[in-house]
C-alpha cells in the first residue's frame, strides 16, 4: 500500500478551515503530473477534493476528477464525504484507471454492460448453465443495479440489494399455457425458519453471479477498484440445509406409482446416483457389463468418471440395452426420442402424488437418496464422492451426519439406560 502523503494545511479539518477562500485549489503533489487538491468554499460550506493528472511526456494536457466532499463539517463516510487520507485513495484509483487506459478516460461501464461481458465470457469458457445465469441476471440484478456505473457502486448499496433479495417473495414458475392465470408470489412467513434459510441461500447464489461479473470487469481494467463488492459478505449458514432423501419404502412406492414410460428414469437414478443430464445422455457403449460400470463422459464438473453398479444395477441396464446398438441412447421416451431438459419435472410430480410422498420431491433427490444409502451403510465419503463425481468436501457437507462413526457408537455404548421411559405396545407405522 502506498505511503500516505502528509500536509500541514490539508491533513486536518482545523487546518483546512483556516485556509483563505479562493478559486484555485490548494494542491499537494504525489509525483510528477499527479496531485490532489482541496478547494475552499465560501459561505461556511464544506470544501471539496479534486485530483489532477498531467501527462507531460504525452499529450501535455491536464485532466481533473472530482473526488468528493471534505469532512470539514460532517464525519467522513468513505463514499461522498472523505478525509484527506481517503481522498488520496480515491485519487490513486483514478490515476490507476488513467494508466490502464493510456491516459485516456474510458467511458464509464455500467453493471448491465459488465454482466453482458460476463455472460459472453461464461459461454466462451464452456459454462454449463448459460440460461440459468442469464435468468439470474435479468430477474434479480439488472432491475435494481443494471444502470449503475461500476465506479459508483458502494458497499452499502450492494449490501442493501443483497439483503432485499433475502426478504423478497420467491419467484413462481408460471404456466406456459395460453390464458393461464398468473400466480402471485407469496412472501415467506416470519416463523418459517427453513423458508427464510432458503431465501438467504438464494440471495447468496445471486450475489455470487454479480461478484463474478464485477470481478471480470475489474480484471479487464474496466473499473479501478473492487473494494465496493469485495466487502459484501454472503449470509452465514444459509446453505446448511439437511438433505432430503427417500427411505427404502418411499423409493419402492415411488417406482411402483410412476408412469411406466418414466419409471426407468427413476430406477436408473436410484441405482446410480447420476444426474438427470447424465442419465439422458448414456449410450449403450457407455455400459460395461463385464466391469459392471457406466462411463460418464460429460458431467456438470467436466470430469469423466465411472459409476460402479451393483448386481441389481447391472441387471437393470442389461435389460435397457438389450436389442440396441452401441451408439443408441439407453433411456429414451417411448417413441425413442431423447428426454428433454426439464422434461422430468411433471412426471416426478405426478409420481409423488400417486405415491403419497409429501412434500413432493424433485428428481435430484433420487441422487441424494443413492448417496445417503451408501453413507448410512458405512461407505467412506471419498468413495461416495467418486461415485457422484463430487468433491469429498461437498459430500461431507451433505452426508457426514449420516456416517455411523466412533462418536455415536461411543455415546450409545457408554450412556446406560436411565429407566425413565415406560414400555408401550404402541408401534409407529413406517413406509
């Protein structure tokens, strides 16, 4: 960090207020061609800070930049009212911006322009969820921040926007049918702890997208400082939800209640833990009956892996591959076409209703069910992570509480019965 300049006339509020009022600012030079000035204002008003840049070796022109109001009358807030030290920081940010642009003041970049550039970069890098990123930007970022210039963003502004996201009503998926009635979003009840946690988690994900776009703009030299958004922290413990998974009885009911055309998709998910997008791309050549494995060539994480199959899983995929050539899809619609994106939503909802699984689950819970069964059976988390194609840290976050471990065994062995629970012939029904 550069050493701050000292000046007996500008360094303190009292010293500045003793200066005579004049049109020309009182200048303090940093180095050749760079200076910070203080303009004393008549009428008892607070003075202002100004930066000056002079390119003696190049165009031989002077450029000026207003930095903010001096803290002559009000305490500094670091945004619009600045101390001498803070004004120096602001001046240096402006000087760096001029250096990046060769001494030419670049056109101010807005949040909308920054997010547009980020989406283009995300596509170029092979991002897997372009539509999701665009939806997040259009629905949550642009309405409030789109026209803001990056240089004008403040920590308080971004933090206020982030907190507002956490208290806003969840968006409702509207029907695609013509003339379908619009469903108004309902705010989360104040006593709904899980709902409040989910909204904070959603706000954190949106904040991550905004920061990614702004960080790219900063890396590209479109803004002089990333301080405004770097200081905004996500909500703590918002992603600590307990993972929902099906019991064996629920899984059996769901399979039996599912439509016959969609049932193989549910069975495949339960037996492999694969993502929906992976299942719909499996081809016969990806199934190795000798090794009892499925080869995932393309995944969400861009890492190939092999899914290990049990005897039950091997038998199921052998049935699905019978009579098909190596390049044909294993799991298809009845007409042979590939299952489309989001085509699993409605049949899963119908299957849950028929199986009386409440609340209804999404297709991804089948993946959690596979992982949870492995974990509760004592399979090491590293092996579970390999099966799912996740990191061991992610698996520990979601499934570590299911591990039968030393702590649980020790407590149960050492804590002798107290004899305070009366015997009863009432047995809870399961399944």
